[in-house]
C-alpha cells in the first residue's frame, strides 16, 4: 500500500512519544501490505472500526489514541486523515 499523510503521523508522534513505536510498526505494516478488502485489515487489526466511505479507525496503543484513515483499495492507497487521543476523537466526532 502507498501511505499518504506521514506528516500528520510525524506531528502526532512528536507530541505523543509513547505512541511512536506503534506508529512506526503500523507504517511498516501498511507499506508492506496489499489490502484489497476490509477483511485484510480486520485479520491484522481486530479492533479496527470500519465506517462509511472506506474510513477505518485504528486503536493505537491499547485504545489510548485513535488513527483515522481512508482506504482506496482499488488503487492501494491509505490516507491518514487524523490522529489524536481517544478523548479528542470523541469530541471531534460528537454529533456525527
């Protein structure tokens, strides 16, 4: 997969250094994967949440943080849309 939005991840990990190792491993996993359907992700990340429009939410570091992505399976692109704490995620998505 091609990963777009590494700058968001860099900003996130500079603020939340305890998540850096998890994010680095996730990046390597994404770039080494060929996800063609959501089940491919679910097989590796059982706690991932799948929303409309191919939005996938990953629980980072035991659900302390959330990583919001959008997956384009046909063209093999994972776009990072947002990363932050679980609390920030809840506030951000209140009323959605």
